[in-house]
C-alpha cells in the first residue's frame, strides 16, 4: 500500500496504536485511565484520516466495558468514557472549523452519500478504469433503479435504496449478499478479482482457525480474539455499507494476523 497514494499508509499505524492501547488498557491491573485516554486520542486521529472509523471508538469502549463486566464495572465504564471523550476532543476542532467555514455540521466527511451511492451502483455505473461486472438480473435491476433516481437529481440515498428494495426485494437481498462477500476480495477496478479471491481463501481459513482456537483458549487469548473480531466485524459492516472492496478491509486484516501464533501453541 506504500506504493499507492491512499490514506491507508497513515491510517494503519494509527489503527494499530489505538488497538494496542485499548488492549493494554484491558490488561492493566490498575485503573489504566491514561492508557484509555491515549487509545481515544489515536482513535480520534484515525477518524480524521479515514472517516470510516467514525464509530471505532464506540467499538473500543464496548470492549473495555465487556472486559470489566466480571470485575470492576465502574472502572470499565470510566475507561470507556475517557476513551470516548478523548476521541471527541480530537475531532472537535475540525468540526468547529467545518461549521465556521460552511455553516453546516457534517460527520467528518461530506462524501458519505456519494460513497453509499457508488456501493449500490458499482456494477452498472460505468467508469473508464473499471472492468465490466455481470450481476444477477434482479441485482442489476436494483442497481439501475438506484442509479436512475440519482441521475434524476435525488441525493437521499437511504430513501432511494428503501424504495428500490420495496420494488425489488430479491434484488436487494442479492446485492447485500454479493457486497458482503465481495468486501473480502473486490477491487475498485474490478479486475483480477477472482485471482484475489483465491489468494484470500487460505489466509481467511488460517485466521478463522486461529481465532476459533483463541476463543476457546485462555481468558486473555479469548479477550484479544474477541476484540479483534469485533474490529473485523465493524470494518466489514462499514465496507458493505459503501463500495465493497478489499482495500477498506486490509488495515484490520493486517491486525487480525496477531491471532496466527495461536496455531503454534500446544493443545495441552
């Protein structure tokens, strides 16, 4: 990714730092308040780099609360609150600047509706750099219905999608399932995707095996696996909500490889 002019090069270290600091907070024997604040700061900066991380601090906060549910619940709640507050403090100056400049309050980015639209029409919205895709008939009809509304000047993407789903529920289900799978191997250029899928399958099998083994192992290993899986689920859902491409999943898949050493441990 260092060869590509994308934000992942900056985002990945921030995501790794936020995850590490959250895990150190979970593992801290004391209050760990300073660690949770540091985790919130890193998560907040990550949100500014990639708005898709907008709810990532919530994921970390839930991890902190759940991790302390059998111990000091008040400590877990305090850790979570400090993490969320630190993340908000980081993004607040940008929100103030945006409001003073535009007179509007936007959640980190103004490209949200366009990203969702692209994710609902990528197979029928021709672009020069994209290879053609051939979705099922109902899925293609759903995409065309959304695209026609957008080209007609509408920008209320959620309402447009709901209307298209009401007219074509089978197409809506096909699109949802296709995007959920394509998020693990798709590219924006839509080229060589099948080869990328073949490359991904052994990696995902190893990661699933290692995660399952960690979840059934010692409590610390299970807690780490649960935290990483919650992050994977979050990025998966965010990717499915917009353009389903592997690039958006890559940062969290990198961190997920922390689970692989579990396969080298003795079953005893």
